[in-house]
C-alpha cells in the first residue's frame, strides 16, 4: 500500500511540474491529446464496471465512469473556448 501511495504522490508532483512549465501556445494541442487519453480511460472504466462482481466494485466503477465523463466533457469545453480565442 505504501508503494502505491508513493507512486501516486510522485505522479502528482511530476504532473504538476510538467503542466506548469508548458507554454500557453501549446495548451490547445495538449488538451486535444489529453481528451483522447481520457476517452480511452472512459472506455476502460466502462469495461471494468461491466465486469464488476461486488457492490463495491460496481460503485467504484460507476464513480470512475462519471468522473471520466466529466473530465472528457470539461476538456472539450476548455479546448473549444481556447480555439474561440484564435478566431477573428
């Protein structure tokens, strides 16, 4: 358990540093790539939820599906707003 917590904390720090160092001009392409990754995560969450064997697995799977959906939709909204800034 402590190994997983250590990996999670390191991933949070690395992710924060990587995202905070990205220049403004690259945010839109990175958001598009992130949306694609989150779409794959959403499909994975749906597949895992479909094979849930206990109530806890089902609840956690549905929570994962909900959060992944919110993430995908939010990513597309942010990308759309950023692309609107470049229209004349």
